[in-house]
């Protein structure tokens, strides 16, 4: 990449109006930052158990999103999930979390969990391709995304809990 002073010399020599340069550089930045299906990173898949709150255990198979790039993509461009599949976002520490559905093609249920894996809040049937933020109501370290309607189908209620493997608790 050229240093700032080199860009200035090129712009001056080409006699390109400043506003046009700003627009061109801005568009170049947007074009480079638009995620695509081909750029979607790889995710580890692990078995995960969810206690729905009454001792009934639900066996899931989830992709783990633990890096910033994985978390940026999430389930973008995914066209279908099996009934027992989802994605678990694992963050280094609990904090307020906010998610949107840009480039997400399927409706999802979002479940926000604290450091101990206890459900903080959930949002059912989030429509695809929306930019409205869906937020935790308290600090969350884990966010589980499942097919829209999964919470109702599995009978997940407000006291659900993730049974986390040690490998996820130590991240």
C-alpha cells in the first residue's frame, strides 16, 4: 500500500478533484470489506448439550465461532441447518452482545448465555436479512444460534443452560 504522501503526489499529478478521490477511495474500501460466500472461514464442529431447564437434555452439533473473522461471518450465506445444528459464538469474556442478520438467509433463534452457561435471554424467530440489532439484556459470553422455531420445538424456556465442555470454558 502506498504511503499517504505518495497518494497525494499521484492525485496532484493526475489533477483528480479531491471529492472524486474521496469517493473512489471510499468505494474501494467498501468493495474490499463486503463479505462473500467464498470468503466464509472454516469452523470447527463440536457436539454440545443444552439442558432446556427441566433436566431434559438436547444434543446439538454446532459450529464454533471464536475468532473475530468467524464471528463476523457467523451463519451468513448458510442456506439450511438440520434440526439439531447451530452455531455457538464464544467470546473471551461476558459483555453486552448485539447481533444482526445481514446476509443471513434463514430465520434464527438467538440464545444469550452468561459465563456459567446460564440463559440470560433469548429472541425467537429472528427474520433473515435484517439489520435491526438483537441484543442481550445482560452480559453474555456465549450466543447460540439455532433454526428459527427451535426454541419452541425443543421446549427451551428461561432457565435453560449450556453444558459446556472444558475446552470452551477455558477460552
